C-alpha cells in the first residue's frame, strides 16, 4: 500500500504486487536452518513469497529479474547474518529495498540471525571487516559503498527479530503471524467505503516527517469507524517508523489482563522481542521510557477510556523518540483534552451514497443492489444513519435472504433494536454516573432536538445537575449541540436509550420510569393501577386529539415529577394531579382550573399557554419551590392567584391573557421575582398599589389599554432595567420612579392620555433608551399644548437630551 497525494487529492494505492514477501538473505548462513523453514511456513499460510534460489529461471539475467522481484513485493524480510555484509549481491538487494520503501511504500521487516543489530547498524565486527574489503575493491566507486552503509544503518534502525542460533523455530511462527496480520488488514481496504478522505484528515494532522512527537485523537460515537481509520493509517504509514504497535481494545484488554500485560505487548511489538516481562505498571512506564526514548515509533492505542491507560502506555511525549506519532481512539473527548493532544479528528457519518455502497458490498458482494432490492436496501441503509458498524451488521444479517424475509426484517426493525448494535452502544452508557444516565435517558426519550438552555432548565428542576452532565455526554460522544443550540443525539443512540427504558418492563408500561408513546400512555391513564415506577410522562401529538383518560388517572402515580402534554383534549375531565410534580407543561390545557386537591408543594415550573384556565386555584397554596409560571394567551383567565406562599417565584408571564382583570396584591411583594410580563392584557385594571420587588429587572405592561395608573415604586427597586408602558391609559408617572436608579429603558410610546412627566426622569442617569412617540396629549408644561404634535415630541426629547448632557436614544416618529 502506498500514499498518493498532490495536495488536493488523496488515495491509498494498493499496487498489483507480484509477491507479498521478498526474502533477502546470505545463503551459506541461513539456507538450511532458517530460510527454508521460514519459506515453507509462509507458503503454507498462503503468502506468495520470493526467494532468489526458487523463482529465478536459469539463463535469465539475475540482476534484472531480482530488481523486478523486489519492486513487485509488498514486504521485504531482510535476514542479516554474519556474512551478509560480505556479499555485494546482498548489499545491492538491500539498497534496492530501501529505495522501494521510499518510493513505493514497501514495508521492511529486519531479522538479525546470530548477529547483534549494533554490528549491522554501525558496521562493526564481521561487517567492519567486510566493508574494509569493499572499500578496497570499489575504491573507484566509493559512492556505492556509501549507499550500502546508509542502507544498513537505516534498516538496522527498524525494530526486528533478534534470533540466537539454535532458536530459529521459536521465532518463525511470530514472523509469519506478523506478516499475515498485516496482510489481512491491507486486503480489507478495498472494501472500505469512503476511507480515503477520512485517512487523509488524520494523515494531515500527523504531519509525518517533522521531528516533534505528536499525539492525535480520533473521537466519536460507537460504530463510526474510529478503529478502522486508525488501522488503515497504521498499515499505510508504519513502514516510515523504526518500530510500531497497534494495541486493540485497550479498555477491555486492561480489564481482563491488566495494564502491565499491554505494556509487555507494546514493547514486544516495537522491539520485536519475545518474553518481555513487567511486574507492575510503574516499572513498565520506566522501561518503556528507557527503551523507546530514542526510537521513532508509531503507536496506536485503540478504545482508551481512562487517563491511567494512556499514561501507562507511552502516551507521554517524553517516552518516545523524535518524529514519533501516537494515535488514540476513544469515545471520550474530555480524555483527549486532558492529554492535551495536538489534534482531534471526529469522523463524519457516511453519506447516503456511501452507506448504500457499503451495505451492498456487505449484503450482495457488489457495489449496487440487484434488481428488486434497491428500495428496501435504501430503507435499511437509511436506518443506520451513516454508521458503518450498523450498516455492516444489517448487511450481513440480510445476506442471501429472500424478499419476504427482507420485508419481515424491515417490519421488525420498526419495533426492535438489534441486540448486537445495542451491545456496542451500551458500553458508553454503562460508563456513565447515575445522574448522567438519567440525563441521557431523559434526552433520548423526550428532548432530542430541543433547545439546550430549555432542556437544562427542566433537568435542573429535576435535580439532575445538567450543566456538567450534558457536557459529559458530549465528551463521551453520546450527544452533540448544533450551531443553533439544539441538542442532537444520533438516531441509533437515541433508539438505544429508548430501548433501555423499554426493557425496564417490556410488557407493562406501568412499570417503566418514562413514557412518551401514546400507545403506552393511553392504557396507563385509562386503566388505573397503583404505580411507583412512572416518573415522567411526555406526550407531544402533532395534531389535537381528544382522549378518554380516567378523571382519576393520576391519582395512583405517586412518583410522577415531570408532566409535559401538547395537543390533548380531555373527554372526561381531571380530578387529580400527583403532589410530587415538579414540572407541568400542558399547552392548551382544557380545564378551567387545576384539580382542587392538588397540593403543589414540590412544583418548580408551571407552563399552560393557550389554556382554558379561568382561575388556577382558590385560596392560598403552599408554593415553596415554585420559580416559574407561564399562562400566556390563556384568554379565559380573569385574575391571578394569591402568591403570598411562593417566596421563590422568579418569573410570571401572563402575556395575552385578554380577560385578566386583576393582579393579586401579593405579586407586589415577591422579593425574588425577576420578570413580570403582563403585555396585552387588555382587560387589566387592578394592579398592586405598590411594588416592593428588589430583584425585579423587567416589568411589562405594554398593551394594557385599561391600566390608568401604575404602582408606586419602593426604594429597593434599583435592579429594574426595563419598564414597558406603551399603549397604556396612564395619565402620569409616579414621582417614585426616581427610585429606579438602574433603569436603562423606558417605553411610553402611544400613551395617548399622558399629560406630563415628573422631573425625576431627568435624574435617571442610567437611562439609555427613552421612547415617547405617539403621546398625543403630552405638553411641555401644564398650560401649553403645542399645535404640532410631532414638534412637541421633538422639543421634549431635545430638552431631555440637553438637560442630561448624555447620549440618549430617543425614537421619534
């Protein structure tokens, strides 16, 4: 395999090799005891192998045939022995092999048979004697000798097998297995769809050729192809390093065998030695550092999930020599950030065209489905949503199946999540803490595709600590956030979460913690049974539908904390709400009030927009945890309830409640209220006489056309930033407006009855936007109304600007 790139394109070229292996050796040293058994083992394994004594035909020019054999071989096994250096033929072979490695990406495996690698690398011992003779013989062509020396040094720097005489048989199997493993990986590449562009991304980050030590992470959800990409990169470029190791499934292997075992494997791979033993990981780290600190290595750590694993396996930059490259595949982005990797690559899902091609190769052994299967193939490929692992599993499941079997399988996929795919995804789920699992299941069942801030708000009300929990899910590739702040979970990951919930009780929805399908919710709310399992019900119907739920449907649900309903009309009314409820969101709530026996002590949020509510409840309710209430556009609402027992309330939104007449006096003393929105409450006439709301930041009465007088403001209301009074019937403003020292926006537009402004306005130094257009009766003083309305407004604004000496935005129309 070789790399081809012109800077704008990239491909992995698998040449039409004549042989898989070329054996370079000195016959008199190795032929009988090592070469022939090695050759036999390779051919028995089905690996086409060239040796000069077997493949060259008599009478043909040996050098020419030899060169062609080297060029046509994928791998070269160079067997150094004591007399290798004395053969100019062997040294010419070696020089050609090094040339092919550089130009064609050929891989070299050195074997040191009864000779020390240092003798080869530095031309000592028998090699020193041989080169003394070469320099004499080739004194007219010393450049040739120099080329031989460079080739010996380069190849001897590559990690290889050091074989003492008499132990040949112990190493032959290791050599054959190494070559066979590499061939198996390479031959799979032709069936890898879309691999070129993905490998190019990683290759670009690796910057092979620079002398620094670089660590690159490949991060993504299960089944996206992280390991495959890392394997192709490894097989494609490991020949450019002095040693290499690919440690598969580090997470699983470390659990089964321990990290010291993986350290042994790493060193055995790179140093090509057998029986390296490490007693503990601390010793292993020190040994790795000593043995590899001067070696240019390529290391792949596959499926890492902890800092301990990565640091024990040479992931620290000072463990490897200059030019080394380390690739880590993981589902945990946070781990890569802690390791301060030099780059993170996140593979993308396959395109629809790539997905169909991969599915066809797996299912039909061709690049396109046969006639009659195209539509169903597209359906199956679409189900996987671009995940290669899922596509291959589905393809193998449908291999050699009849069309009726295909139809049956497609029907099954609609209601059953394949166990093999579930097993792969559940590894990430099982690694989560309990609160993180709860967050994951809530998003999978209810909130995929919704605004992150809104979801965090709800989950926070449920005491699930979403600010950190959602970040963990993102780091572990179970969740992402779109550019418009929407949470996005891969459809198969979402289906896995829903399958986990379903398996809590496959036959009884009464025993599941979360319900979101109408076919499960209807029987639960029709056939009343005692249940302590159900905690959350979310039903969002696309169109309005009438249901026949039992009026006492919620009376037996003792642990329900989240109720979110949309587009549901009740045929039989409702007598109960569980007192444990923390969040109620029911758009279009059809009843005139909440159930009378509902005691909302745990309620944190109540949203009932466009409801039929006339009066929420009678009397005083203990609302010690209520923070948010929104009944906007509930046009039957006539008055707000008594909020005197709601000390934590932060937001009241009754916008568009056109029949609202009265706001209860208790609202005026809510110390933690930040927002009071009564916009377009066109029937409102009664407000608290005084506002003592030290946290209030936004008061909106815009469009309240019957409000003639606004409340007085207490001295502790300096946090109020915006006061919207446009379209009201007020005649004047209270002098206590001077207490609003933090006011930045005051909107009085279209206050047609407004006659004057208190002098206190001129002392509001924080005011930045002052809007007064459309105030037809406003005059410069009590005795004069200017004949031109537009001019009067202009003069007033100019007077204000001059008096304050500040830049004030005044919108005049």
